[in-house]
């Protein structure tokens, strides 16, 4: 929608006509469910607020915001693909205990009758199903943790860097650009759950004071602070350094995702080995043992 609106504005259409033709009018009332869809909508709305407050060329800012969201979506796709392999393996192996009674049936044992009709069988059934539930819960929790690292809520740090760079390229000074992006983040509900806007305000105050050495920001925003500090120290425009800062933030996100995915592949061994495998033994092997022992005792 933002890209279509930028094309309409470049073509000379009025603001109202561009909003109508691009479908952006429905953004405020829409409630997308997917986290990245919400983050993308919030990033575009933040860009609208920046355009409105700074009087910046809307087409350029919207194109930059849309491009940043597209890059974030592509990165999310790569992260989801990386997490999908371990998660699918966990689901397949986690369902292994349910095949236990079938294995017992192949050995000539009526596992259902043993598990429901004998005291030892009922004990094995209760414990086996409990371990199965524990395996599913534990695996799902590990996968959610890795996915949370991959797909943070709200407008991420790379998009913030891109929005500030777009405001600078549109002609705004660095300090007003930081302040207006921070203000826009505060105006859009759900856009700033990690309070990145407060970090931007601290950067603006430090920049106006001429000293950024004492400014403390979120570690993920350190590239932005370093880009602004470089601009202050050298007198060079901050637009290009901020674009490079956005790329650095994305590389750091990719690295965190790769680390979380590698850790997920290793830690999934715990619920599978400590819960799923014992559950399979209790639901599949234990009925055979119980029936053999009962036959021997008889």
C-alpha cells in the first residue's frame, strides 16, 4: 500500500486521491493478526506521522518505510525457515509415544486392554500420557522462545534507523528528525513496546548539547547512536551512516536468530530424550512387559 501510494504521489495525484487509490485509508481500522503484519502497518503509520510533522516529501519517506518493511519481512522468512526444521522434528518425535500401542499390537499384545484393564497398565498409561504432555509443552515453549527472538514485536530498530534516515534525506536536521520519529512512535499504538522513542529523545538531547558520550540507549540502537556521533564529529550528513546502521542492526538480528536456532536444535534433545522417549516406552513397551509378567506369574 505504501509503495503504491508513493507511486501515486510521484505521478502527481493529490494526497486524497493517492490514499484512495492505494487502499491506505483502511490501515487505521485494520487489525492484522500476524506480528509482522502489525509491525509493518505500524511502521507505515509512523512514516505518515513523520511526513505530517516535518512536511517531508511523502513519496520518498513512504518508499523508504515500505522498503524497510519488505527487508524485515524477507528476514522473517529466513528466520522462520531456520526454525521450521527443528520445530518439525520435535513435533514428529513428540508424537512417537502415540505409536507405542501400535508397536505393542504388532507384537501380539492388546495394549489398550493392558493399559486400561490392569493396575500396572493404568499406572503406565497415566505416567506415559503425562510425559507425552510434558514433552509437547516443553518443546512448544522452546520453539516459542526461538520464534520470539526471530520476530520481535513493534517497529524494530532497523526500521527506526531507516525512518530517521528518510527524514534526514527529506531535508530535516538530525535533532528534529530524531524527535519527530520518537513522537511518531509514541502516537502509533503498539509501535514502540521497547521504548525506543525514549532512546531517540536522549540522542536528540545529547546531540543538541554537543556531547553524546553520556547517552545510554538500548544495545540494539547502538549503531544509530554511533552514526549520529560520527555525523556530529565529522560534520558529514547522517543519512548514509544511518542506512549503514540499519544494515548493521539487521545483521545483528540475523546473528541472534542463527544463535537461537542452533540452541533450539540442541535443547530440543532434552524434552525428546527425557519425556517423549520414556513416554513411548511406557505406552508401547511396558504393556508387553506387563502381559508377559502376568502370563509368567499365571
